């Protein structure tokens, strides 16, 4: 009974579509959540001891931070030196141990899905994490989603390899890991789940098969993160309301501005890589240090572009909430002029390109949110000055600017809508946010910050052959023709010499092995017999037929689809597979051959290609 139960369990686990990814995705979520906690704590330590300790630089807090005085970095030579050293260390780590970890990380995950069969080397998440913490913690203009996505996706890929899951399920588990990491680090579980499936394509396509595993992983990752760090929205907004149709033209204007700056962002980002850093005649390991030095020079004039900088959006574009407002500071009143907000949005583009396009490690989500928020703050103050009678709240345009800008440069409109709402804890501006994200997506189809995106699933190597799988899934084993005649079960206790004699007289290539009660216990093929003869030194250890049998045996029933049958044939490297009774997998019914399977597939394809007859019923 125990052996039979084990065989059934093994056969169940080997069946496509039984939920193996669903069972594994919560575990991936736990690791992604823990990775997000470790990454955030390490980054905060770098902010305290490096930016705060060496540079005396204290940025405005977000809602999760503590009230404190804002100070700007000094002395000037340390402002240049610290990012340079950070770039040097990061470059050494990346280009020595894991060159694929350079840049913003999300592209590496996208490439692994489309072209790498979901494979991410085990060392990559570790190198990416450490190098990103160093890059951002020493002032580099980069975000957190790239490294944290690689932590989760790397573990998902690793777990799939350990469990020997097929390529398709490994890809999905990799996406589930990325969803968990992004959902936790940005306190946006639904946004993280959508991000992993949407960021793969530059159109409105979505990897629908990954949605449920990504949701599962993101839920567990966020809950794990909450055990250690009480999650709150990253940004705090005053009460905002949508005034109806009369507000939409204002948001259309903001969307046009975001689309223009988004185009500039992608051109500068990749232009610096292609025309400055790639031609630079020095080893690649030193290029992030050059980028860090140039960033330091820029930061001498505009230190706000260093590191992540979410606090500058809160303090400068939105205004501080009452619990974080300083003495004499009016809550939710922006502390930056509209000209400074516009300048910082443009300088942040250059700073991000210098940091990441040089080979530095980090994400582009954070900088994109800051750029979009600054643009929204500038536009909101401009409209407030231009239309004083409209009683415009600039904070509303900050929120919409963040979502609309990122939707355009990343081609993730659904993610942007949901994630910005979760990061601000507000769905009050859902309608203008939907307008900005959808319209900017339509305006910016020709450019993207993620080069590895493909247009649609048809263009992805990951989906080659999907039509074949769909056709096979429509056919049942019983429809393909199960062979009952000529099947030669071999008694498990038959002496090995007698087995040889029976096989020699048979024209079969696969032989089921049955016990005294006729229950299937295993199978062997002519290849198994040949290998046994070569390796047994004169039949020494081989006594009976049961010694040849492959266990646990993979079988199918008449109700299984042909995709399942083909997968199991491929796993065993056989041309026929036993067909058993649905209620008792030890009772042999017959054999299904690869030839019968192919014939059934060909017949259905021809039927699908044939035009349906035109009905003339009722015609005049």
C-alpha cells in the first residue's frame, strides 16, 4: 500500500496543471519578503552611516520615517569621492562575479523569462543585492525594485531547478518571486503581482498564467515583511477629490508633459550608455566609478538627486503631513518652487543615467517615481498660479504624475495605477490616474526603459509551441486510440533468463511488469534491457524481471489529455506509455504510442484548418 501510494503521489506531482507552482509560490513569497526586509534594513544602515555619517546628509523622511532636520552634504570633495568609491566597489563585485547583474536588474529578469528558460544563476541575486545596497547607499541615483526583483526571481528559479520543474513552470515561479519582492519592498502587494506579469511586454499584453502564483507570492511576501516592519503607505497626501469632467483637460495636459519627459528620459538613459560609457576606453569594472564621480559633480549643485529620494517628493512637491511637519511648517504645503521641481526632474534623469547606464547596480522604478512626482508638482503649482479661481491642489498632480510617467516609460499601465494608489494609500484620484496611465501608454509606444520587453507573447521564445500544447490539451488519450492487442505484461517474479527469451520472441519495445495479482509495478524498454546487460557483468545482480522495472511508473488514463501523455513520455524517454484505469492506477488497460498521439494531433490540425461548411438553411 505504501509503495502504491508513493507511485500515485509521484505520478500526481509529474502531472502538468496539478498546481505545482501554486504549492511552491508561497514559499518563494516567504524568501522574497525576508529578502525585502534584509535589503531595506541594510540600505537604511548605509544611509545612516555613510550618507549621514560621512556626508552629513539627511534627507526628508517619508511617512515611515522620523521627523528630523534636513541637511545637505559636505564637504564638497566627499560628495564626489563617496559615490566614486561606491561605484568602484559595485563595479568590482558585478563584473568579477556576475556581469549579468549590471544595470537596473528588471531587464535581466525579463530576459531570463523570454530567452533564458527562467534560469538565473544562484549567485546573481546575492551580488545584485550587495552591489545595489552599495550603489544606492553611497548616493547613487537608483531604485530598489531591480535588486529586490532579482532576489525573489532568483530564489524562484533556484527552487524550480531543485524540484526539477519543467521550463514553463520555472518561468512562472521566477515571476512569482519577483512579484513578492516588489510587492513587499514598495508596500504594494497587488501592484507587485501585476508588475511581474505586465512588465514582460511593451504592449498591453499580460502573462495571465502567472497571475495567481504572483498574487500568492506577493500576499505571503507582504505578510512576511509586515512581521518585521509595520507597513505604511510610503507617501502621505491631504484629502483629495476628483471634481469631475472639468478636471480632465488639466490631467490631459500633465499627461502630454509626462510623455515628452519620458521620451527624453529613455533617450538620455541609453544615450549615456551608448555614446559615453560604452566607448569609454577603460575596463568595464571602472566605469561605474566614473559614473559615480560624475554624479557627485552633479550633486554638488543638486544634492536632492542622490540616492532614492522619495522624501524629496513628499517634502518638496506634496508637503509634509502633520506628524512630520517641522516647527512653524504648514502641513501639506510644498517646500520647493515650481522652477526647482522642474529642474530636479530633468537633473534626476541625468543622475540616473550616470549611475545605472555606467554599469552601476539598482532599479529605475524609484527614480521614475521621483521624476514623475516632480513633474506633477511643477505642473500642479503652474496650474494653481495660472488658474487661481479653480482652487487646484498641487498634490493631486503629484500622484497622477508619478503613475502616468512610470506607465509611459515602463509600459505597465495597470501596475502604475494600482501601485501608486497603494504607495499613497489613496484611491480618490483613480479616474485621472487611469486617464494619465492609459493615455501616456498610447502616446509612448515607441520607447521604453526596459529594452528586453517584447511586443506580445507571440514574439516571445517562451511561448513558441503554445499552439501545439493547446491542441494537445483538447484531445483525450481515449480519443487517440489505446492499443489493447499485443501488450505483453511480464510477471515481476519471472527469472531474468526467461525474460530474455520472451523479449527475444516479441516485437514489442515496452514491457509492463505486473505482480502476482496483475497490478502494474513498473515498466522496462529494450534500451533498459540493453543497458542492464552491458552493466550487469553476466547478469550477476539481475535475478527477476522486477529488477529491470522503472519505478515509480508514470501512467495516463483514458481521460487524461495528450499534452500530459506527451510530457510523461518525454520525461521517461519512451515511445509508449501505459494506460491504466481511472480509479485504479495499478490496473493496466493498454498502451498509448507516440505514433497514435501524433496521428490524433495531425487529424485535429487538419480539421481546424478546413473551412467550416456554410449553412444554406433558410436562404432564398
